[in-house]
C-alpha cells in the first residue's frame, strides 16, 4: 500500500498539470479562414481532441460545419463546390432562373418606392445597393447545409457533435451578440455578414452584422461559456492597418472593424497565427487548396507543443465512430407544413400556394421541390427577400418550412438616362404599381424623352394561378425615332436621310413558361406606323418636303425565348435563344409630298421567321468568348419605293451604337448574320470588349434608276462591322468608351463615350 500511494499521488499531480478538455477559437478573416480547416485536420491527425468551438465570421462557418459532424475533407468539398461559389458570389444558377416571372429589362438606375400599406406608409429611395452580393443563393444554401443540424440539436448548440458558439454584432446597441441556441444557419449568417458586402439578417427585430466588428476572436466567449482546460486559438486576421487612399475595402475595414485582442494567455493555451495579408483577399475562395495547405502545415508545426500539454488523445477510429453515431441520427429535411411571416394575408397565401404546388402524394415537400418553388418566387421582382428556415417537429419527424418574406412596396417611380457623345441622349421615367396575390396585377407606365427618341407605353399584366401558370398582358405604345444625317453614315451615298419612324399600337399577349429559363408568348395586335423620309441625299433639305409611308397593320405572333445572360448590354456569361414566327396583314399608303395628289395604296401580307442566339463561355480565367447568330426569313414584298422598303426591312443591330444609326447595308428582308465577342475581364466590373460581325443578305435590296427596289443576286453581298470598347459596369449602369467601324459606307469610323443603359420600348414588328 505504501508503494502504491506515491504512485497515485504522482499520477494526480500529473493529471492536474495536464489539460484534458480542449476549446478551439477561430477568428474571422474571409477566405483566409479556410486555413482553420487545415489546422483542424492537423489536430485530428495527431489525436488532439476538440471539445468546444467558438468562431466569428469565416471562423463561425468553419466552426459550425465541424460542430455538426463534418470532417475536414467534407468541409473542403463544400468550400470548393460550385454551390458554395454561388453563395459567396450571389450568383443564381442558369438552371434555377424562372424566366417566366422575370421583369422586363429597364434602363432605370434609381427608384423611389411608396408603400400603400396603412400600417407602414413610407417613401424610400434606392440608388446604391445596400449589399454587393445577392443574398438569395445563400438563403437556399444555408437551409440545405444547416437545417439538418438545427433539427437534430433541437436548436440547442450544446447538443451538436461539438458544442458551438458564434458571435455577431448589434451595431444599433453597439454590442456583440453570442449565439448558443436558435437556427444554426441564422447564427452563422449573422456572424459573417460583412457590411455592404452581404445583406444583414434580422433576428428578434434587430439587424445583425459581422461579429468581427466587435469581437473577431471570441476567446472570452470560450472561457465564459465552456471554460476548457486548454485553448487553441487560430488567428488568420489582423487589426486594420492604416488604409491607403485608393483602397476602398481597406478604408471600409478600418471604419467598421474595431481592434481585437488576438492573444491567448500562455497558461491557458496556444495561439496559431497566420499572416496571409497580400496573399489572400476577402473572397479569394478559388485559392482554397493553397490556403488549406498553409493551415495544415502550420498546424503540424504546433502539434508536438500542444500534445506536450495535453495528455488525452482521440484515436481516428473513436472519432469516426462518434461522428457516424451522431450523423446517423440526423433527420432528413422534408417539409409537411408551410408558414409565411411578413406581408399581407393574400401575399402569404400566394407564397404558400407556390410550395403546395410541389408537394408529393403524401403532402410532403423535399429539397428538390423546395428549390423549384423558391426560385420561381424570388424570380419575381416583387419579393425583395425570402429567408427560409426549417423547424423540426419531434412528433412527426418532419420540418415546418418557415419563410420570412419581405415584399417590395406597391408603387415605385424610376429614373434612368443614356448620355452619349452622339445624338442619342435620353432620359427614362417610369411609374409602377405591383400586387402580389393569386391574381397578381402589374400596371406600368414609362416614358423616354430625348432628341432622337421619344416614347410612352402603358401596360397591364394579370398573372393567372392555374396548374400551368400563365399571364395576360395588354399594352399600348407610342414612339417616334429620328435618324440624323449628322451621324455621318450617309455622306456621299444614295442612302435615305433624316428618317423618322413613328408608331402607335396596341397588343394583347399570353405568356406561358417553358422549363425554367424559357417562356413562350402568343401575341395579337394592331398598329399604325408612319415613316417620313427624304427620298434622296442630293436634295435641298430646307425646301424639300418629306415623303411619307403609312401602314395600317394587324399582326399575330408566337415567340419562344430563353435568356440567362448576366447583363443587358455587355454580358460575359450565359446564353440567349429567340425563335419567333410572325404573320402580318395590312395596308400601305405612300404619299409623295413633292407632287400634290401623288398617293399610292396597296395591301400586303407576309410571314416572317426570326431566330437569334448568343452564347458565352469562359475558356480561361478572366477571358470570355461569345458567339452571336441571327437569321431572318420573310415573304415580305416590296413597298412603294426603295426608301420605304429599306426603312421597314429588318435590321441587324448587335451593338449599342448600331441601334442608334440607320445603315441600309445592314438591312434586308432575309439575311443571316453572326459574330464573335472576345472579352478580357481586366478586374472586377472592368472589361475590354471586342465585337466582330458579318452580315450576309440572302438577296440584297437595291435601288434602280427610278428609285424602285429590286433584289440582287443570291448572297452576293457581305458586310462587316466591328467595335472595341472599354466598359466599366456600375451597380446601376455602364460607362463605355468605344471605337467602331462599318464596312459601308467606306471609311466609316466612329468614336464615342456613353453612360447608362440603352433600351427602347418594343417595336410593333419585332
């Protein structure tokens, strides 16, 4: 017994000196936080236990994934996945865009919203976005990733595979907020919401931001909540340095982030510190493998020192068994109920019905069905945000889908402009009224005011909530577009000059969805069109009256359209396909103003088929290559004169500048055209863009000695146009500097500057 007592006494001293419970503290730091995963792998490879985790921002993301039982290799798979890339960039997959509900493109860059809700009357302005990254993909991603763990732990983070805490910032009350329970996805989302980059999340009526604002290294939370025997701190961030004049992110970082104490007391544990500044940016997730290796190697360097202070070991087999046992109890996410918070009763009913439409025979909604219904809803511009949560029901083993909806205001007013160094300068105004219900009604009124283009359009759109959704849209439009001789396209040619197109029409349209990114539209309409022009370039414009051609036309068309392009004017990703057939019937009246009483009338009818495609791929980083094709086949006959015929002929206008000028060489009743668009993405939002096109009319429209039209030989004319532009994309518009060349007329070079988005109201004959 006397021999045993000294041994027991020494054992007690040894175990008292050796730490047994281990806490891991993970700092924020954006993509640099991937190094945390490498450190965790190094700790596991050396049998070092991890009993508690606290984290901020990226540290919260890594910590939460580890706390829910994921291995480091599984965490890396998620970080490197296309899904995670879409979450971090806010990009919605092409396959998920529900094009049927996408609003028509608009040139507006500022809007003023007005709510008609009696309980919440307000007037708000939207010029600059409150967040750079679209929150929608992250809403879905966090539901997928964290809802199973939230259900399993019943909202208590102590019941996770490893107890966990995250830290967010309440900027209104100037304090850090610690999450120990609730929705795990919300706890992580709040912790990593860097101001102006990600949209803040609202919890208990408080907007929460990145935890790094007040506590970027939550060692105090570790000590207060868990008080482990030994703390391993992992630091990938540093306090903001003195910002440089041209570094906006550094200035923002210095303004927002408060100084943090990143130290770990020597008697409490060890700090693993990284200096990745200059190597890794905030969103440099493509460098994941490199960052992971740096973290793993640094973790191995500290492993022996840590093991000398910790007696307890966890074998790979026991850790894996514990993981398997924990994850075997993770419930599958299926929803049997849908609850909507926010909005009116009719709006909540509308949202709920979209999810009920994807229920299976048992009334359940799986994640695939959720995905379909969710993206159909958020494709509509009427919903500003829709945050999903899964609330687990112990009795049924299923989840209730809880949706926090934020509906845009009923009325909005928009303003936009296109300012260029040429004649095309215009402002844009609109007023919109929106409802969101089973029978959603949209009313729109817009106007363009400018020297070369003026237009007004009113539309009313009613969505019908049938099994196959569809909409009815009625609209009327008046427009007048002028082409000026000063654009220098008609010098020393026989081209018509001083052309004015005037249109007044009404249309009724039925829209149907086709898959997710496509739709079909069936349209009927009536239009009265007037073209005024000088018949020759060799006239005294001050004394000669313009000839006129009036057209009274009925039309019917069927159009299929698919569009996933990422920009209206200067896309670098996605595709567009348009196929349409149009039948036109009506009367032409030609009035030769220079000869009193010279009037000519004729009836016309024709069928026109159009097909267009645009596709962009990215063969190498920072370089995109686009392909454009367009074809028109028409049975349209000649009008009274060459000029009236060429003015009404379909035009190939692939560039913004080509839409503003009249060039007869790129007009024909039947043609095929194509081109390539190489784009060098110099830095974010700045691109050097080339566009090179070839236009081949099947039969060129020519003019005889009497000013009458006739067809040339089959494909005996080839015309070219090319443009090089430097484009900077702002959140609401684009700034471009361009130089272009047209093969006809000779030596036709143009240079210019432009600001804004160039759009027109739809033509009667599209």
